[in-house]
């Protein structure tokens, strides 16, 4: 007969956990003894049937607070190898949930004890039937208690063998099947694409204890994971994270691999970050190819978050690269980020560790160029002083004052500075500007270095001095102009750029003549090829009486003198022509003036009379020179008097007399085979001839034109045919 104690034992056996407690073991603490292996078969069967279609996450959440939780979870972990790592992922996901902070650590320990891989990549496994479910069906078909006991012994031996050999294969399989499955699993593991590990998920939590335990179990801090999948799993908006990081771009349009430290830093999990750093995590946060267009280190993130404590710690104690592992132009360094964020203190802290100051960032600017822009944009005195401090620190560590990086603008910091002050006159600290220009020039900035527009800083500043601005602005610019001019004497001026004196003459508008005088007095003279244009500009600006270039151009080459005459003739400038003739009459004796003679004849509204030009013995003329249509100078005079009514016949007669007197041949023919006289006779006959085929209106117009011409001839008092025949004979 069954006693009360036997009934109690049977009840505990059906309970399972109570029976285990009856044996003197705590069911909540995993033991080195596989206590589930000696549990009565009926308990294993009942639990296995219940676990067949229940996943680990649902199981743990449903069993929370239940006395069977540890036993159920452990049994489920033992049921299939794939679920070992899944338990670790579940623990990483819920480690921040209220009420799960300790339970997740227990789950982690259990999974690791049963050979769960803390560095396994996350995979979406397909549902598989539990092995214990198959065992339960076998147990129902064999009710013999002795056989059940043998099954339990075999199961226990199988579990022990798994623990000793490090095998995580399902229980109840033969040796041959285990080897086949192991080879298949290895092949599948080779095909696994890196997604993310439990450490990537836990890095975004506040549970430092779980994170520390995960690292103690061997989780690698420098293992890669997909950034997009990590953020998707953590349900984080990448765009919002990218917007919060000032001065850098996470390039979320690209999918790249990240380290766990990346997750903790962008989410600002400071304790997790400190734990990773203590675990010797690498300073690089991402894994990219060698030809990648950007670099991202923990120093970049710390600077973007304006965390001065982390920045100094990385540089002083961790000895991180102050350039953020940047090795070429086109990549943003932490120094670029600090200047972009207008954080002067961080920029100075980074500069104290001597980074490379000449890298051009992804926006084609060097740090010195960035500081120049910030200097120009600042209106507060303290900010201006701070940016000058950064600029001077850059120059002290050998920043190239003429560096242009990869800039399409091709402008130097000095050019940027000069162009910037041209558009704003309010809020500028002229004293600081003067000091900045002097400092940057003393470190090698070239005032003649041309930018993308083909102009140098000195050329641009000189143009500012001749614009109709207030006089006090000119007075402020003059000291800066003098500094740049004094430093430019040892440097050659660009050959394609106008000289400052010539530019001053051309752009002069009647206010700052002293600038031009100072240039000439200091020896900044106009080049010989610029003299003709300078003289014309000088005359057009009504500076004839101020003749500062007179001594200079007396010694100019003969070709330049001829060019000056040609410029005066082309500009129809009689005063300048007469002045030049007075100054250079002796030097021009015998110089060929055929081209100028042609211009004097054919140029309309010419103030220089051809007769005055031809009568002077200054120039020699090639009277048989052929121009367009094989016309000589005499042909051109005839053509001009026929085409231009404002060219009087007296001027034509005087010019023709001078040409004939100097030996012009009246019998030379043009391209049509006519002499000047024949061309004139043909034109005169055409005027007298009245066509009979035209309309009456045309006849009347021709008669009126003839009457007007006759009236003009009467005014001159000469007979047209007689005068021309006389001149040409």
C-alpha cells in the first residue's frame, strides 16, 4: 500500500523542480551536474511537449517570476545548438528592460556554459522541431520504466559528452550524424554575412554590468557589424543621429561595418564607452576600404559632440592620432570638425598635439582657410581675437600660408581674406585685420599668387583703393596695402596681370591720385607694353596736367613709343598725339608710320587731320604699300572722300597734295585695275548720270543729293573735277 510520503514524492516528480529540490539542489542555480538528466522522464516529456513551438523570447517573458523559469530556459537551451547564441542575443536586447537587468545576466551565463558563442553573428533561424519532442513520442511508445531509466542514462551520457568535447550538436544523434552535421554547420558558418553581434546590441544600453559580463565571457570589442542592421535592430533613426553630430557626416547613404564602440559613442552611452576604452577598443570606429572617401574615429565623434573631456582623454592617455587616421586630401580631420563647429577651445587642444595642418577637407578647405572664413564672419571682438589665436597656432606648426588644397576656387587664405573684406566694411576690426595680414605674409603668403579669377591679392586690394568709397575706408586699407607691397618686392609679379600703376590709371575715378603717385615714386612703374593704354587712360581721366610718367616714358623702347602713337590715333586723341610728338619727335625720325597713316585716313570722326600727320617729317611712309583691295594710301583718301560726306574735300586735297609731294605714284592701280584718278572720274560720272529705269521718287532723291553736293562744292569754292585732276596730276 502506498504511503503518504510516496504520494508526496510522486507529486514532486510530476512537478519536476520540486523533485530536484527534494534531491537537495537549488533549481535556480545552474549546477555542474546535469540535473535535468536525472529528472524523471515524465517531467522531461511534459516540458518538451510544451516547448515544441515556443521561441526563447516569448518563453522567458511568459515564465518571468515562475519557479520553473530557470529549468525551462536551461532545457530549451540544451534542446538545439542554434538557440544557444539566440539566448545571448535575447539577453542583449532585454538587458535595459525594467525587471530584466539581472535575469539577462543569468541567461548569458547559462548560454555561455552550454557553449553559446558571444561573438556569433545574428541570424534569422527557421523554426525547427525540438529534439526533446521526438524523445517524448518515443517515451510514450515505450512505457517500460526500466527502458525509460536507460533512456535517461543515455541522455545524461550524451550531454556529458557534449560538455567534454565542446560539441553543441543535438542529443540522441549517432557519431556519424554528428560529424555530418558539424561539417554542414562549418560550411554554413563560412557563408554567414557579418550582421551584428550581441555586443553591438548591448553597446546601446545603460546596463554596464551586463556589458562587462559579456566582455568577461570573451566578447570582442573590435568585431565588425552592419551599421544599418544595428540601427534597425535598436530602432534608431539614423538621420536624427547624423543631424545631432555637428561637423561630420556619417554617410548613411553607404552601408559599412562598424565596431561596438561606434554604437555607444553615437548614442552617448558614456559608461559603455569608458568600458570599451578600458578594454583596449581600437580608435577606428568603422571598417572601410583603403580608397574610402572619409574616415571616422572616436576622436571625430568626441569632437562632433563637443566633449572636451573625451577629446583630451583620447589624445593624452590613449595617444590617438590627432588627424583621425586621415592620410590624404579630401577627408575631414577632427581639426576640420572643431573649426566647423566654431569650437575654439577644442581646436586649440587638438593643435597642441601637432596634427597635420595642411590637409584639405571634403569641402576643399585647409584649416587655415576655414579659420580665415570664421575670422571674417565674426563681429565680436573676443571671437575675432580667438580665431586669430587659432590661426597663429596653425602658422606656428608650419601651416602652409599659400596652400589651396583641392580647392576649385584656387584661392589662398590671403586672397580669401582680401576678397572677404571687400564686401563688408562694418564690424571689421581693422587693427586685427592688419595684424592678421602681417602675420600670414611673414609666414610665406605671396601677395602676387593668382586665384581662380586670374587676380592676385595685391591686385584686388589695389582695385579697392580706387573705388568711390568713403575716405576713412581708404585710410584703413592703405597700411595693409603698404605691407603687401613691401613684401611683394622680392617676388615676381605674374606676367599676365597688369601692373599696379597701370591698374591705378585705368580704374582711377578722381579720388586717390596719391596712391598712383606713391606707386610711381616707389618704382612701381608701368610696363612698356602697358604704356600706350596707360597714356590713353591717363588722358581720359583728365590727368594731362599731372604728368608723373613723363620721365619714365622718355626712356621707353622705340616699339612702345610707336605703340603709344598708334593708341593715340586709334583713340582719336589729338592732345595726346601732339604731346607725344613733342616729346619723341627726335627719336621718331625715320620711323615707319604707314599703319598709323592708314588709321588716320580711314577712322571716322578722327580729330587728327591727315594733312597735319603727313606734312610732318617725323615718320616715313611706304607709299606703295597695299592694303585691303590692293589700295594704296592715295586710293584710301579717294575712297574716304567718296564714302564719308563729313570728310571735306579741302582735307582730301591737302592730304593728297602731301602724299603726291612725298612721292606717291598717281598711276598705281588697285585690285580693280583703276588709278585714283580713274576711280574719282568714275564716281563723278555716276553722280551726274540720271537713270531712266527708276521711279520718279528715286529720280527726285538723286536730284536732291546732287543739289546738296553742288551746294557743298559751292561752299568750298572749288571745281570738283578741276581740283582732283590738279592734285592727282
